[in-house]
C-alpha cells in the first residue's frame, strides 16, 4: 500500500505555492506570499533559491509536517533542454542547467532547484514532471521557412498532459488511443497543440509569445513591422523583449494586465475590452483550425483549459468558429499542483518510471 507523503513546490512570480499529500490525498495547501521589495533585492539565483527554500521550510515547521514521511519532493519544471514527456530526477546536471539558464531564465527554474534543496534538507527524493521543454514534435513541424531558424516546443506541457489523461480516462480510453486539440490559456502565453496518440506532435512556442496573443504576450506579430521596429534605433533589445512577452496582449490594448480589472471592464460593457476579448478568441480559433489540419481531420475532442474559459462570451466565440470539428471538453482551471502530485503518486505506485536527465 502506498502511504508516503508528497511535497509539491510551485514557484510563481511573487509567491510560492506548496502542497502536502498523503499518497493521493491532500493534507494542506499554502500560498506563501513574498514581499516584492524583498524579492527585488535578490539578484543572484542562489539568493532567490535560499530565500524561497527557507520560506518553504518555515511553512512545513509551522504546519507540523512530518518531514520524515515525505518520500518525494516534486517541483514545477523550468526551462531545460528538449526532453521526452514524463518524470525526471533532479540531479546535479539539471541543477546546473537551471541555475545557469542554459535555455533561458524563468521563475519556474526555481521549481526544480527548490525541490533539490528541500529534498536534500529532509532526505527525500527530488523530481519534476513534464517541464515546459517537453519536445515530441514531428520533424515536419520544426520547419520554420528558413534553415537558420527552427520551430521549438515550449508550452504548458504539465497542464496539457494531465488533462489529456483525465479526458481519456473519463472516456474509458488510454491517452495513447486518442487524438486531441488542446488549448491552455495561462497568465503568460497561450498554448495550442495537437496530441496524436500520446504525443504532442505540434505546438506553438508560448514562452516566446508565438501563437495567439494573451493577457501580457503579444503573440505572433507581423515580421516585417517587428524587424523595422527592432532596427529603428528607438528601442533596446530589453524593451522589445518586454513588449513581446510582458507588455503586449490585453495589457497593451487595455492598459492593464490585471485579469480582475479586465473582467470588470467587460462586465461594465467596455466596448474595447469586449472587442479585444473577441479578437483573442478569434486567434485561438484560428490556431485550433491549424491543429485540425495537423491531425488530418482525425480529432476526438477539443480540450480547453484555463480560467479565461469561465467567460461564457469567450467560450461561445471559440465554439461558434470551431465547434463543428469535434466535441468540446472544458476544464476551466490550470491545476498544476494536482498534476505534479499525480505524477509523483504514479511513480510511488510503480506506474511511471523516473528518467535520468543528462
């Protein structure tokens, strides 16, 4: 009988969520909020890591957690080299890659690093599951249009794999038996992907802002105009990156990237806010249509995940445009905490193996 504990660590921009599970049962969930002024003083990754790790240890102590019962510490995956889907041991090589930002730096890099540090302190096993760098793309999907560029797979892999398995199980099938188009609307980018019999064979690079625009990402912009702006001399590289990944989308059009404020603007009938929401749904629908072509019309379901699908207007806009392709399955949340815990639980049960990162 599997009865050991699992600690989930999920770092966000100004907070760290942790959850403690007894096998598959949640014991407690806590969102540790960090003061922005404290975080702003931590420039080096090691300092950020120590600060957040200490906060997690204090929280475990304050909640009288039995740390000796924790078998696995599972962290949210960061930017790593392209990997197969699944669960990975957080080893020294992975720690080095996450710290150095070999494939880029994002606050999710802290997930694997914190899992490693906390596990070392409590003598548990550090793992992560389905990091954003999961890459199962078909070779034809990598072709960009010029040999100096290759399309890359960076997306909400944890969320999508979790809900894909959940959908398949609900329909008495294995994930490897279904073809799905999946849409994940996160607070960063929007991932739209084609899942063919257990593999994500094509997906937009949501991290760089490719695909539909989102709350703060600009999405795929007109290439010529973007190049002319970049070489105009009016913008630095850093300003351009911010514009594309942090200051675009709804935030640029409406003057706010606060989802509550955007929702209120739409509730008040703000015509511009409603129009931009409709435009986002339009772009998501176009990307769904593209993935229909990737799967050659063989689609079992279109799965929509993310809080934005609580908006009936947004959901109906997407359904009106692509609803004839296949049935819709709606999961209006991004439940990565449960997804991480489930992966660790499957490892404990022997249903998933822990892969080596090299």
